[in-house]
């Protein structure tokens, strides 16, 4: 799978020639309890290892990499949730270039290489090869205040999902009175905890004036309230880290996906959804509000309706436009203005 062509100073990774340098590539396959890694060295040799997904395991991994490579390291892992974040932060703190990659890209790369086996060790080697070939962009760890906000926002969303499940069970009107009382008790507990988290998030903004200023800029946009602003700041990690508003929309999965081929395949464009689901969830109802009260989006929605666009297409476009407006106010540091020109 991997071999070096020393005469041409190139490495063959999954059948693809890659120029050799002093950079080593660390492919990381993250699971809940353990982490499988593959270190692709400049000479084409690959070292593999598995460590526990703990703080001690991260320290063991750093020592292991240093034993086999003294130069720069580009580490790559899939952005699959919270299990790999602590490891990614440890690698970034150690001076590694770290990339968090959409799992869909890794899956597509595996298909392009006709990979037949799928184990954690094989996946780690595949990710190392992907990193060497594609050199994905560097991930910048969020600030401590953003990390805390992100944890609380995600926890609040998880509690909201549990509350919805319990309310659905209650709506089914179970015959047993004790069951109904139990469900209502859980709903009350969840609502109390959600209220506590909302208060904590509010206090968090008050304790960080810079973060509060960003929230106030976002809430100046008709349609975006404090809850939505908290999700945007938590999940985007600061919208201004993106070069363009379009990149923010793509990150949220709010860009159209086209499927056309020849003369026979002509599917209607749909939202790609290759992004953060919580962002789309948080923007859905604000988009509906903005279509009624935000002058820019009201006019935008009306133009789409006149073209015969479906209601859900209009809402999706409004969600996309809200991201552009959010990026604009944060980029310029100015509150929303109906005459405001969107930042590209």
C-alpha cells in the first residue's frame, strides 16, 4: 500500500505518487475508548499504533511520534464529534499542524482508492494517505470561552431532544396514570435543567465582553435572537475565521447541491447538508421570522416566490442569507442596517 521511490524522491500512497519532504503525516481514527494512528514518514515507511482515548493516551502518542520522527507533523482526523476534540487540542498545543476533516471526504477518498478492507488500523493509514495527498487546511482550536459555550449549547440541544421525546410519549396518552406521571416528572426535570443552562449561557456572555459584543451584533439582525446567536458563535467558533461568508454557509450545509449529467439526469438542486446539523436546526425558525420582519430577506423571499420557488426552497435560501448577514455584521463590527451591502 505504501512504498518509497527513492530515486525520484516520491512516495506511493494508495497508488498515488506524493512528493517527499521533511513532513510526516499522522492519520488518526478515533473511537470512544481508543485511537488508532498511522505515521507516514518522509521515507515512505508507516508506523502504526493504538492508544487509549485519554489524556494519558495523548501523552503516549506524542512520545511515540517523537521517537520515530523529529521533523514537522501534519495530523489529520475526522470531525465526528467530541471524542477526538481533546486529542486534536493536545496535538495542536504540541505544535502539530492539525486538520479536522469531514468524514464524507475520507469516505470518498476510500472509494476512489478502491479500498476493500475496513478496520480501525486500515482507516488510520487511509487518513494518513489522504492527508499527504490533499493537505487539508489547518484547524485552529477555539478559544476557551468558545469551547465552554459550545459545550453548553450542545448540552442544551441534547436536553431539548430528550424533552421532545418525552413530550411525544406523553402525547400518546399512555393508559397507566403512573407512567404519565413519570413522563411528566422527567419533562419537568429536563425543563428545569434547560433553564439552568440558559442562565449559565447568559452569565457566560456577561463574563466575556468581547463575546457579548458579538452576540449583540448578531441579535441586531431581525430574525436572530440570543439563543440563535449563541449557537452561531459556538458552532462557527467565530464566523470571521472564514475567508468568505460563502464558506460559512458551506460549513453549515446551506449551499445547493446539483445533480446533472448529460441530457437525462436533471435533478432539482437541494441543500447539501454536508455541514453541522445544529446550525441548520438553529436557523430554521429564525429564517421563517426573517421572511416576515427582516427587510432584506422579505424582499429576497418575495423575488424567489415570484419565480415559483417552493416554500421550503425559500426558507433554505433565507437561512443561507442569514449566515451572510451574520458574517457581515461580525466582519465589519457594525450592527445590522437594511441598506447594508453583504460582505462577499
